[in-house]
C-alpha cells in the first residue's frame, strides 16, 4: 500500500499576484485592526450560505465582508456575526466593495445576482447549478467573459484530495483508455427533509438536480464530456410529483459508457458524501461511489483502489490472470475550505477557475438531459457547440422561482448540509 500526502496545488497559470490591482479594504465586521484576508460578500443566507459563512470566519485567506438576504432572520444572524447586512445584493456590494462574492441564492436568482457582481467587476463563486436554465447560464458566462471577470462554480468535490488524485492517476494512464464507469448516489433522506422543504417534492426538487448533478460533474471532470443520455425515473417510493429514483446510461464523447443510479429513498452507503469523509455531517463509511474500468486497469473513488495486471504482455493480461490491487491513502482536506482558498487565488489572478462557468453550463446541460430523457423516453443527444440539449434548452429546475433568497434553497447546497439534500 502506497501512502502519500496530497500537496497543495500550485497556481494554475503560474502568474504572480497583480500588484497593480486596486486595494480591497478589510471586512467592516472584522475584529482585527488590519485584516490581510480577502473580504468576501455572502449573497444568500440559506443552508449553503451559512456553511460558507462558518468557514469564512476562520479561514486564513478570506473573511466574511457582509451578508445580503431579505429574510429578517438573516439580518439578525448577520448582526450576531458583527458584519454588515443588506436586503439586496447590489446594495451590499456597493457598501462593502468586497474582493469577491459568493452567490448562494435560489437558482432562479443566480443570473441576476451574478450579473450584479460582474457589473462591479467582482469575481464570484456561484453555487451549483450555475443557473436554473442553460440559457440563463449562458447569459452569465458571456457577460463574465466580456467583462473579464472570473466565475467559479461551486462543484466543491473537485477540490477534494481523492478526486484530485484520481484525476492525476487517470491522466498518468493508470486505467488506460476508459471503457466504462459506474456511479452510485444512493441514500435515505428522512421524512422531515420533505416537510421542512415542500419544494423538494415538486419539479426541480428531486435527487437528479440536487444530488446527481455532482456525480455528473465528477464524471466530466475525471473522464470527459457527455455526448448522449438515456434515462428512466420513478416516484414509486414516495409518490411525489418529482422523482425519488433515477437511472441513466450516458455515452461519452470518447465512446465510453457510464451508468448512474441516484435515489434518496434507499438504505445505502454508496454515496460520495458518505464515503468520502469530507463532511462532518455524515458518519464516514469505507466504500466507494465511483468505479472506473479501462483497458489497463480499474480505479475506485474515493477509496482509490487501483486494480491492474502486472504482466507486461497481452498473454499475461486476461480474465484468468491474477489481479494486483493497490491503494493510495491521503491526508483529508475540507473541499469547501480549499474552494475558498482557490476563490482568492482566482480573484487575484494567480489561478484559473477549477470549475469555470463553461464547466457549470456543461454539467447543467448533461443533468437536464437526464430529466428530459426520463420524461420523453427518448435518447437525448447533447450538442456542445450550441450550448444546449437537443430540443431541450430552457427546461430549467423550475421549482425554486418566487422563493425568498433567505430561504434555505438547498438545491444550491452542493451536499454540505444535512438539509441541503
């Protein structure tokens, strides 16, 4: 068994910080006279927003500059933290002039709030999904490109050490040419999850858009782009308007095939958030959620079990031959904290976004293809050039429209909060 320590990533572009960039003032609520940390505005104080706030308060590189959320409870919470509060995001951005912003509002507000940041040339981290439709996401990405403002999308699993090591192993040829991938995202959500958030029983609130979007993003990040999807969905367990279980076959641009099963209604350890040990909210289990098989080997994530034949010749590499299993164990790291470190580096021009706006669009597009295929029974071909699912552009998550930014719309949560599922 090889034991390695995961090193911190070096800046992606190798450029030093821009010494001519305008100086950012420290957060108004900081208890330090001079705070060298980058002040970050939190736009949205639901479950995921509060999780970000917890880390911003103790992070060595960034700090909480203020909170924008119309909910009166958010105002009391911000005052308790000793930071400025505003009802509207634009008001807070003008008041504190942060070095970066986190957009953690309901999905339907991501584009409008993101555009407010871009107009002020404020780098932003927008929670997943990047927007509620591909068309709205494209508006945001195009505006950011035109203004040269970096956008980072909150698919935090990319910042985990196991995922980063898996990506490296695959790039180094550990599995050869990827042939097949299996993804499992199964767990049992309690009844109160749905009574506390009735929108989770409606269109846009199911496990495909809340949970499986992360698994699809991992698939893209580790293996490659999705070219076509055929899926089925069921609501047989809970009887809600929205699915509780879905299964999909995804054809990748490389020709590899992947299968995905997602459910929030079954007892199972096979869910990345449970088996990764990256969240303090779930008792960690020693299991895997992602299985990758290739022409030279196989790899599991997050346990990083690597299977291969040691024989060099084709005659020594076949189903009757002995397989060797190796495992790399890593020092754990909070992916959300690492994402905040990366946000500062991106804001200062030292790194490029690990999950860009274009990445966010491609992941949303593939995830919506799962729902479209399940609804129509047809295979959905994805057109990467046009930026939309064939015939399916504009089919958004739907269920979040009209809710206050102060509500915990955990479709954005990225899986860090127990209520964010």
